């Protein structure tokens, strides 16, 4: 019996000795870094392989953490740093003692571990082979302080909200918040996923997300409805980078700041306001409007609206035309400021008007003719002037002064004597006026000529140039 017991004990030691020796050998093996990435601003996560009971983490030769697990979170500052891991092991027969710090090991600088409670004797701890130093050049990820800007919204022809914003960081995830009243839902879009490929469009640094109804429903998110008010925000999220190999760390996302709130009421896409691209005078009496609109392929028509104003205040409006084109030529405009808007029309409904544009019309033809008059013979007066392109006729009105009227001293004594029209033929105009009345041999006769050009607009209305007034005394 005793012999059998001795054999069993011997067999137990034979079987256990390799495992004990392996454990004794493994703990002393130098830890090998497997991960190192930023958790948040100035917080670094490191992870390693190793078989020790305890570890101490040194940064630039200074003890920063003690831990019983194979990872640690380190406070770190901008710059180049060396990180080293020491394996620590409890050994019955300690030949070389090492100072491993306090009896309470700090994990990540926040959690305490009571070694005595775990049955570990700090006096029996020894240090093994340290890891190779990990050298990092730490810079805080700029995405932590980034704010997605230029957030805008629109609605497409499938009544889906389109959110656009700027992403200069090539984010791996866009977290969208949709708020209606007191309810807030969140939904994520991932640029690298096939199911999101059609929902994310990038043009340079501008991102447009399509809030597709089916996608939102699958994500359990509210679906924006037409004519209901919503508030949207966007946050950028980007995977941390493993500093050991430059690969993305899919378990850790860095988050930007949340964008400014953007309030938007989705409306049918065709109702969006047109954008006027061009509004200017193109010739005498002529101006052109040109615009674009999201509803160009939707069968919309457009009202060209003229806003009539007095002293800059809108008095009324006039619909000049309704067209399916995207440009309109205005004719027969006299000098002055004209204000226009473009309004989309679909069926019997109208959408939102474009921003108002104002065109300052300055016509050459409306300038008063430059007239010269001279007495040629007795009762005859020759009138000369240059015709302006576009004028059809010139109207000449002759007034005679009353030498006996007291009003003659303020030039208010004139009465109409004769008026006639001269056809505008060629550039140089000439007319001869003959006075048939009596001429005072001493004072003569005072004559006043008023001359202006006339043309007719396409609707038949008469348009006039400015008036030139000339006076002469014939004797």
C-alpha cells in the first residue's frame, strides 16, 4: 500500500513539473505589444501578450500604471514617448528583489487592487524581461474638436430628406439625430458598407446623406414627413488607428463635436425655390432672366413675376408669363429699377418663389435729343438734331410767348401754337418751322420748342424719350 502511494506521489510530481516549469518560464517572457491607440484626447490604450501575474507600465522611464490584466489606459501628452512593460511574478524563493511600488497596484490609474486580499505577497515579487520599448509620436486626433459645418437640407422627388455637410476627416460613420417635438431618434450611416453606398454621396469634402424611408425603418428610426418641422444634427465618427501597424481599430470610434442644430420642414421637391443665375440688361429696353430648378425634369412650369414698388415698398405684383423654359426675355423696359421673382408651378399648385432680383435699366435711346435751332429767314426757324436708334418719330411742340403778360418774367407766359411729328429717317434730322403770326418789330416773338422721340412697345403702347427744350426770339 505504501509503495503504491509513493508511486502515485511520484507520478503526480512527474506530471505537474512540466506545467510548473512552463509557468515559471512563461512569466519571465518579454511582453509583446499588440495594440496602441488613442481612446480620447490625451488618453492612450495599450495592450500586449504576456503570461505574468502582474505588469508595470513605464512611460519615458516613469511608472504610470500597475495592472493584473494585459492592457492599460495611460495619460499622455503631445510629443514622442517610449513605453515599456515589465512582467511581475510572485516567486517563493526570491533571489533578487525588485521594488514594485505600493502594496495596492493601480489599474489604469483609477482602480485599486489589494494584493493581500488576493493572497499575493509583495515581498515575493520579481520583475522579468521587459518588452521592447514602444516609441510613439503622439498627436491628439483633430476630429475630437471638429464640428461638421454647412449643414443644410433638401427634399428629393421621392420625398426623402437630403442632409449635406462638410467632412474633412474621412469619417467612418455619420451619426444623424432627428428631433421632432420632444422625440429624438438616431441613425448611423457607414461609408464603407455596401448597404449605404447609394445613400452616401461625396463631392470633395461635401457629404450628402439620403434619409431613405426603408433604411430608416430598418434602423428603427422615425421617418421625416412632408410639411412637418424637424431638427437635425450630425456627428462624425472615425475609427482609432492602431499605432503599431496603422490599421483601423474597429472597437474604438473617435467622435467629433455635434453640428449646429438645423431646422427644416420637408416639402415636395418641386416646390423648392428656383435659383436665378442671370438677371441683367442685354440691350436698350431689354433684359434677360435665367434660372435653374430641381424640378426641371419633373414637368414644372415657371411664373415670371414682376414686383411693382413705390419708394422701394412692394405695391403689387404682375405675372408677366408662365413658361416651361428656364429663361425669359423682357422687352420695352424704360429707364428705372425692375424687381422680379421666379415661381415654380406644378398643376394648379405654386411652390416657393426665388429670391428677388433687381435690374437697373439704362437705355441710350431715351436720352433727350441734342437740338440746335436758328432763325434762317424772317419767320423761319431751322431745327437740327441727331436721331437715336429705335426711335420711330420725333414730336415737335411749338409755344409762343406773350410779351404783355407779367408771367413772361418767369417763363410761364407761353401758349401752344403748333405741334407736328417728324419721321426718324437716317441719323441726321432737320425740320423747318414757319411762324405765321405777327412779329413785334422791337421785341420780336419768343418761341419755345419741346422735342422728344417716340416709339411703340410690342403691346402697342407709346414710349417717349426725355424732352429737350429750346427757346429763340425771332425778329
